[in-house]
């Protein structure tokens, strides 16, 4: 449950730190820079950086927000 508490913490993203590209009828949004500058980058899970442990694999738009699908990898 601690990992869920870390991940669902509110994160406000500055639009200037997001790269958006429209190509072949598809829109891609790159949140890499925004996440690297966010509070989430500073979070730790068992002495590991959150982004070293939790890997976002899919973001699915929902009526009330975004469903985040992730996997964990402990090294």
C-alpha cells in the first residue's frame, strides 16, 4: 500500500515541461522531463528511487482522470 500512496500523490505538471507530438493520426505526450522535475523523483521506496522501481507502461484516459498502468522491477 505504501507504493500506491507514493504514486497517487498529487503532481501538478507545468505544460512547458511536456513534449507533445502529433504524427500519423496519433498524439504522443512525453512526460519524462516533467516527472524528472517533480516531487515524485525525490520519493524513495526501500532506499530506491521511485522511478528505479516503478515503471509506467501505459496511461489510459478515463472520464475522471488517467488510469496509470505500471510494473515494478527491483534490482
